[in-house]
């Protein structure tokens, strides 16, 4: 009994002390409020510092959007909002052996160029229907990466028709078997079907290299000198533009290229695609050619997408040489006019195998293009710098373009294989040759 009584007293004392504690808090409400605030602050810190902003939930900082656009009011290109002008050179990967791509690109950069222009040749990449080739000399992505690694921008010209003095203008031969004769480069459904199918393979390889996606492709050309083609199918050009837009979106600038003439611009241009002109140093009135650009669009920078260093060679025709002085005369004028231009070609290279094209006008005989595509370019067929190269380099340096003196004027060593004498026997168009069984081969 005594122990129970003692325990009862203890319990009564504990209850009394608890009551006293609550009573004290009730008598001091400020302390209770302060305690509550401290508790809530502690919970807030725990949530935001340790939970919400923990290592797994940190938000990625936003990266500024990369853009390349036309400022129609100031007549300038804007790259990320800053005024930009390019001087590029054409280098066709399919005309140069893959081991030499890097060498040619480095030499172009050393001359003061800040961009490279190239075609994409459909026939190289899809030699047979549904059979695709992007290996070795057809490794387009590797070529694009080399240009990017050198810190140079790129102007891509996927056609699908590229001309370029290539066999069938870069079209694969089998297209003749699946598209009507007059359906090429028109709104013909069968032609559009194969273009869309080809682009579905090609464009996913290009999209990662677009400037807006972090790459170096600032401009993509729609078709090629379409104003020179007899069809003049505006519905086809609208369809092709929309096909390009579905892949390129706003990540690079779409453009067209046409010859110097009002009729070419009437058929070759299309709305919402920047129209440019091409011409060589033999065009004495530079301003007249640029006037066509101004008439077909509301302002924008002046562009010559093919400023020719020479011209293609035809078998049996004399070399069409353009001297350095004539070439530099018009080049100086374009630089003074703040023109962006592409030197075509800066390195021509070689038409390997049976890839060379030809020309045939109604009032002229058939003219096959030579294997060499030297074009009296600044880098000759072998890739050696010429007098024209160093004069271009000097002029661009004077115009504040970044150049390098690392390129040696001494030509690279060459092999000598002797002289091969050819004897005329018979024309391949004569009936006697038709009795010879044909031999199929990718090379002569």
C-alpha cells in the first residue's frame, strides 16, 4: 500500500508539471508563435535545399538559341544576332580521295575562307534503288565533321539535281526506269515519291550538323539553277521547298541559286527561300546581276553563290583559262560591295570512273566533260596552291579575313608514269561497235 501510494503521488506530480508547462506556454503566446515560425523555417530549408535542389533534380541552364537569318532591313546576314559575311569555296567530296579531304579543307581555311560549299550527289549514295552507300569516298558525315573541326561554316547543296558537270546531273541512272521522261524535276508523283524516299535517308544524317542544332551548316540550297530548266514548274518548287522545311525547319537558311538573268529568276525562285545569283568574272556589270536579286525579294545581303575560277573542260575543246588578275578584279569589287560569295571551285579535283557529265545544246554537237575538273582553280587538280591561291590569300588578308602562312608554295611530289599514245579507231556511235559485247564496270 505504501509503494502504491508513493507511485500515485509521483504520477500526480508529473501531471501537475505537464499542466504547468502548457499553462506557461498559454501565458506566453509570443514564444509559441516564435517556436512555430522556427519549425516552419526548418522544414522549408530541408525541402528546398536537400530535396528540391538535390543533385538529381537540378535544372539544366538554358542555352542561347543559335540562329542564322537574313536581316532584310539592313541587308545583312545575322548569325546569333551579329552581322556576318562569308567567303566560301566549293570542294566536292566525291571529286577528291577521302585521305586528302582534310588537307584541302586546311588549305582553304589558310587562304582566308570561313566556309566550304559542297553538293550532295544522289547517284553516289544510292547507286541502285534502295541500296545506300555512305562508306569510303561517300562518307558524307565524315566530310561534314572535318569541316566543322576546322571551325569553318558549310553551305550544303543536296539538289536533288546538282548539275555540276556530273553524269545525269547527279541523278542515279535507274531514275530513268521509274520516272516518265518528262517527269524529272517536275511535280510528277513518281518523281516526288523517289525524292521523298531519298531525303528520308539523307536528311537524318544532315540535321545534326545544322547550325541551329549546334552544327556548322548555315545554308541549305533548294534545287540547283532551276530557272535554267525548261519545265519551270512552280508547283514542284513549292513542294520541294516544303519537303526541305520539314527537315531543316529554322535551323539553317534555305536558299536558291540562279544564273544572271531575269528569266532565270522568274522560274528558279520560290517564296520564303532566299534567292541568290551566280556569275563569273567575265560579267563586267556586277551590279546588274545583283539587281535581279533585289527585284525578286525585299532586301537582304548580296550573294554570288558561284563565282567561277574558270570553266569546265570538254574533250576536243581548248582550255578556258581565267587569269588571276581578271579573277581578282571582280572579287575586289564584290568585297567592296559587302557581298558574300562562293569561289567555284576552290579545288576542282577529278571526275573518277564514269561520273563525268556532258553538254548538248540544240545548235551544238555533243560535248563530253573531261576527267579532270581542274577548272584553273586556286588549288589545282593535284591539290597544290597556285598563283591564284596566294593572290586570293593576300586580298582576303587585306580585307581583314583570317589567313595563315603555313601553306608551302612548293608543289607536292608527283609520280611519272610515262606517255600513253592513243590511236583513233572508231567512234562508239558507229554500228560496228554495237557488235561488241558490253562490259559492266564502275571504273574504266
